[in-house]
C-alpha cells in the first residue's frame, strides 16, 4: 500500500474515531468516515498488549497486504482506521482476510 493511502497523523486518527462510526468483528474494529483526500485512506493500530514490536510490525504488514487485496482505495468514499484485536493472532491469513472483507462491506454512511 502506498504511503499516500495511509493515515499517519494522530489528529486524523482522533477525528475519525470521535465520529463513533464503527463496525467490529473478532479480529478488527473498523472506524470510518468520509474521505478527506481524493482517494480513501487507511490507518492501522496495534496495541502493545498483542506483542513486542517485531510481532506488531508483522501484524501491520499482513493487514496492509489484506487491505491491498480487499479494499479499492481509489474508488472508496471512506477513510478507515483499523484496530487489530486479539482474535487476529489466532486466525490464518485467509480467515482474517475474509473477516476484513465482510467487516469493510458492512461499513456504510447513510
């Protein structure tokens, strides 16, 4: 995933989370809001409770690849903040990918 498609500033994370639009599954919590740029963006967060830096970075790399395969950010009307939950660790890549796809489809702004 290109860096232009990532949300990195704490203010942007806080603004999207403050809107309180979210969907949850056993592996993820996804907060979403209307996009601020000409394309959708994704921010990823992993708690220190899920492991040391090596494992957290591994989880983020896996999630970025899942997002690249599942989400069309150029055609997306939303920005996403994805928080990895403990259930992510116990599932395989394919199971997490299906879970992400199902949760992203549930994200809609009425």
